[in-house]
C-alpha cells in the first residue's frame, strides 16, 4: 500500500512538473530570423503564467490580432520595451500601452487609435532597435514609446563583472514545480530574515561604492529592512551593473540609431525611464543612471520622461508598494501602469500641441 501511494505521489509530481514546463514562460518565445534579436514571442499563442493569462497575435505581440496595413484615419502608437512594457504579471488590458486607448478616445481626432504592445521579456536597447527596424516600421506607427529599464545596459557590462557575482542555480531552481512553490510561498518571504546580515560592513561598502550618496544608501538599507529583504538581492544584479555609466554610454549608439529611423519615418518618439523598487524609497535621492539617460537623450534630441517621481507619489498615496509581488523589484502592478499611461498621454499631448504651433 505504501509503495502504491509513493508511486502515485511520484506520478503526480512528474505530471505537475510536465504541465508547468508546458506553461513556462520559455514556451512563449522562439528563435528568430530577425538580425539583432535574441528571440521573439511565439505568434498566436495562448497560455497562463503565474496566474496571468497571456495571448499573442499573429505578429508575435501581446494582444489581439490587427491588420499590418494601417487603415485610413487610424492613429498607431507602437510600444517597445521589455517585460515591464509587455505587462508581465498583470492582465493584458492593465499594461501601460493598453491603458492608452481609453485615454486617447477622449480626443475626437484620435477616435480611431491602435496601440501595439511590442514589449518582450528581457529585451534591451539593441533589441528595440532591431525590432523597430525589421518589424515595427512595417506597421507605420505614428508614434513610438520606448520603455527603458535599468538593465538595458547589461549587454555592455564586462563579462568578468557578471562572472564575479554569478552563481550556479540551486538544485531546486532546476525544477519548475519547486520554483512555482517558492513563488506561491513568496508572501512568507522574509520570515527568517536576519537584519544583522544587512549590516555587514563589506556589503555596505559594496553598495556605497555604487551609490556614492550616504543618505540614499541609508534610505536603501532602511527600505530593505522594512521589506525584510536581504541586501544580497541587489548585489547580484542591480549593483553595480545599473550604475555602470560606461555601459550606459555604449547604449547611446542603438538609441541614436533608433531615433534616426523613427524620425526618418516621420513618427513621434518618447522614451520612458522605469525605476527599480528601491529607488522609490523615502529619502532615496541618488538618481543615476536616470540623470545620465536624460542628459544623453537631450543630446540626441529625444523626448524623455523619468517615471520615478509619479511612481513614488503613487506609492506614498497608496501606502503600500506598487510592485507586483514581494522580492520582485522590477514589475509593478496595474495602478502603476495606469499612472505611467496617464503620464505618457499628457506628455504626448504636449508634444503634439508644441509641434502644431
């Protein structure tokens, strides 16, 4: 009897693992023939990931099908970006791009508007350029919005820096089932939190070397202690990589080429810089690389907005984190997407008004 029970349990575990692998995020992507792209989303795909339903259209973008040829009178906005723009962990209509439609329908001249969500997980500045150049331009967008996240410079980080903090996956991380269980248990994350570990002098020195602003370091540590996060979370990726200005300098080339192509096709262009969660902490003021990106965009003649102030304001007003789940300092919730959508809408209106004067 015990043997039968163990066999049944083993079969159930294997079946669950198989099912989860079949619905894992990797199933959403495939190899691509487009030069410069890492991969692309599988066209006409339906699936569920972490409790959220996803669908892609015939072009491999999140959302409903639409004609490639733009109908007369239709105004098209193309969103480029990574998983944040794609709307990871939020429903399709909650993503910042989708929320633009209702906003623009308040404008009589834009009653016929289509937003194309071309965000793809883990894309960076080079992917945005390649996607627009070889695919996005075919949709004849009137305006292009690019969501820049603080890991868009990772392609240019020296390999030895990554190697210095890289670690092999833990044994349980090789299983989709065990990773899913860990995600479900995320609300309990931090129960075994040891605040003394966040006071390690070597760790604090590493953070201070990347963020040379004592009040911001203090605010960051306070934020991590309040959230019961180990500082080790950001020393593997966020620091010092996002603050590597040499790597950001190299991003200038693909961004400049993207701007040239967009303007060549007489479309509007707006970059939106998206923050990590700890940058919203009260007292955190060190705003690199945002300042660097803003200066770089100004030099390239690109309109750009920093989403940090509006998200910080939203978080203060709401009284809780606007990021989707504990331990994930990248993907925010639908209310944050809505605020960013409103900010983009207002900025685009200003651009349109200025250009028609």
